[in-house]
């Protein structure tokens, strides 16, 4: 008999669901047709953009009339962040400042005049920028969204051994049942080895169910913290791992509090999270 189950544990995890996240400009090196393992799984289908910067000289578009409250399209999209220079004329005599005089939507190739900046309403400007070359799914690369693998195709325009950049979205989702199952097994093993003689695997006390659920949650959170540190390259990985570790420690304390009335005084407590 099990003190808890996957469904009970999953209900308590609803508040700890993995949120959808955007990964931007992750460098990956594609050699031959060997699959490259991305640091994430469960990618959102068709969310990826595989690209590299190929322009030797900046592109230019203009004159463009900047109108208050209106986004003005630039002739290219997927611009390289930080590469834009906006000038009054093609002689570069007057240069304006990003986020002070104008704002750029780099992905969609749009420029917006800022109300309190130095660019007058209906002013014509020139926009200098660099852009990415985009690669095409199935023609240049293949991707396994579920397991997070990407590879060059045989006739890819991506040079063999080239380092390119990839953007993608990680789907919002929960915790895999296999991880919860294993956590329940570990939690109940710890509990059974710690019980007083009058309790065993057939005991039906609510306190034991609560303790097993909380201890399983602690083990799941500990596993997620370790997984975040070892496989996630995002800049906030350490902070997110620490959040899981703190949650693991909180659930562990609650588990042993719930288990107190059922413990064998002679048993040694086995910590499962630090």
C-alpha cells in the first residue's frame, strides 16, 4: 500500500508549474549531421529561429518618416540587437539615441519615435543596422522539439562546423510522472524505515499521507534544482535552482513535522534536502 500517489503530489505542484520561457541567441555549433543537444526539452513547435550575422557592411533604410504614436517598418526584420544607428541624414551629421529618441523592435524590424525625444514629429531619418541571416527548418536543419535536439541537414546552407544562434520558447508544463513516481518510492522508503513499531505500510493515518506527500514534494524540488544547475544555460539558472532548493527545504521540514507522531524515537532521521 502506498501512502500517497502521483495525483496527490501533482495537485500540490500546481503552484510550482514550470512557466513558459524564452531563450534568445543561444550559440550552438553544428558539426556534420550530428545532433546537438539543447539545454532544454519540450520546445514549443515552430518557435525556433536559427540565425547568424552575415552582413559585412551595415544595411541602411531611409529616409523614413517618424510619426508620433506609429511604428514605422524598416525594410528588414530580425535585426542584430545594438547594431542600429539612427541619423538625421545620410551624412551622419546628427545621431539620435536609442531609448531616448526612438525605440527599435529588433525582431519585427520596426522603429518608434519617442514622444519626449529629440526627433520632431514627422521627421525623416536614416536607419543603419545589421541583420541576421535566417535558416530554414528541414532545408537547413532538423529539430526534435520534445527532447531538444537539433542537427544540420545534408545540403544545409549552414557551413559544417559553424556556430549559429538559436531562439526558442520552452513550453509551459508540469513535472514528469516518472520523476514524481521515483520521489514517492524514495519518500516512502524513508518513512517506513523511520516508523514506530505500531505503524507499517498498511497504516491509513492521514498524517502519514501528508508526510509522504510533503517528502515526495521535497525530493521532486531537489531534483529540479539539480537539473536546473546542470542543464540550464540561462542567466537566471542559479536563482531558479535556489528557489527550488528553498522550496525543497520548506517541504522537508513540513514532512518531518507531520511525521513526528509516527516516528520511532530510536530511528535516525535521513535528510533528503539541504
